[in-house]
C-alpha cells in the first residue's frame, strides 16, 4: 500500500470517527436536556429515600445539583449509543468472530454499568455515610448536610464504581481475542490487587472503612472476571481440539484433550 493510500484511509477513518463523535454528542445533549427536565422529581426521590434535611451553602448549589443529575442521566442514556458506535468504528478492523464477540457485549456492558450504580448507591454509599455520621457524632459535632456537597460526594463514589463494573466485560472481550487468559490473570493477581487498592483510595474518602467498602466489590469483580476468563479459555481449547482433530486426526485430539485437562 502506497503512502498516499495510507493517508487517504487515515483521513477516511478520522472522518468516520468525527461523524460518530458528533452523533454521540447530539444524543448526549438531548439526553442532558431530558435529564434537566426530570432532575427535580429525582432529587425529591433521593431526599425522601435518604431521610436527610439538606441545606444550600452557595447561591449556585441548586443549579449545580440539577447539572449533576442531568449529566448522570445523560450518561446512562448515551452509554448504549457510545458502545454501539465504538463497536461500529472498530469492527471493520476485526475478524468475523472478533466482530461478533464485540457486538454481543454491548447489552451486558450497559447492564453491568446499571448494576454498578445500584451497588454503589444501595450498598457502598450507605456504609460510608453511616460511618461518617458515627464518626462525626463521636466528636459531638452536629451534622449539617449541604445539598451540592452531598450529591457531589455520592456521585464521586458511585460513578467510578459503575465504570469499574465493566471489568468482566473487558476481560471477556480480551479473552475472546486471545490477548488475556486465566493463567495470566492469576499471575498478575498481586499486582492487580495493588492497583485496585490504589483505585479504591482514589475514588473513596480518605479513611480505611471507605477504602475497604470500595475495595471488596472490586476484588469480587476481579475474581468473577478470572472465572469468566477460565470458562471462555476452556471453550477455546475445546474448539482448538476439534479443529486439530479435523485437520490432524485423533492423535492431535488426544494431545489437545490432555492439555485441556491440565488447565
């Protein structure tokens, strides 16, 4: 391929990327406007669910909360479109089985993101808030919750946690592409746990209980990812064994089966 052809293909790819980013931006803006329209009843729901009296410490705090909820709603609505356009952009460079493998992960990735939001809000965030309230009470301090500060604190925990819930999908995809395998993940377990500790400390308040509340779900996610990778890897080995049987006969099949049993 000549240099001119490569430059033309690069320009085409950049043009396609630009068109897809524009589509995503348009959808996000529309979803943001929709989220802004429904922010008020959603905030009232959270207020009723929390049972906490909030206060406004800044003149722009109310608008800030509207913007925060609008952003989260827009992110949830836009995420499936982001995943779809990402798949459509990379699929021409993938093999047919890789293209199918990437396509089937769109729905599970979206559902895992929602699951991460739910775990963050209903499990991790209440544990952290309860600890914080008890800690403040032990000092004889009276709690006064700021509206913007409360939701900013909440979103700083649940949004990164929801994104980290995509880990099993990423592992499944990389295992399908034969870039990752369970043996490699087991060898990297120590380094992975260290990375999870760092991530947990970055997205949670600076205290041990908060770090632990975020770290434990991440560890569970990692171990689930290892199990998923093992299942996919064993399936790949069986497919390889069938392929070897078809082209090389029973001897290759026996060797492949023995390799599967050792795994």
